[in-house]
């Protein structure tokens, strides 16, 4: 049985630094789809961009492209991130909006 003595003042190894950098770079910066916070759009509540990715079944770049082109409803507010009321999205989908 051997012992490994760790010096707390020693700088981290190059491998440990490289592993930490690799973990930090796994995200590409795009918004991720999120599950809806409630079972359907007939309940009251706020939806974020990630929720709308799930509702419309699109990627983040496609969502922002549609938003910029005026094909999606404007956010109901910001705090500072944009949000939509579930009723807004429900009415939009019922009117035929958001179809792929």
C-alpha cells in the first residue's frame, strides 16, 4: 500500500488545467430547449426562449431567424431576459402560427 502526498501549495498540473479548459468549452452558446414548466399552454405562466424552442420544435438559430423576420410574436416583457405569456403562444399556435 503506497501513499501519495499532495502539496497544497503546488501549482495544478498541465493535465488538470487542460481538463478544466475542455470542460469549460463544451457549450456552444446557443439557447437549449427546455421542457415546459406546465403540461399544456392552457395554464397561466411565463415561457422563456428555451421553452419556445420546444413548443415550435426548432433550433436556437432558426428561432432567432424567425423572430427577426417577424414570424413569431414579440415578447410580452423582459426582466431582463425576454418572456412570453403562455396565453400569447397558445393564441399564436391556434391561429396557425409557428408551423415548420
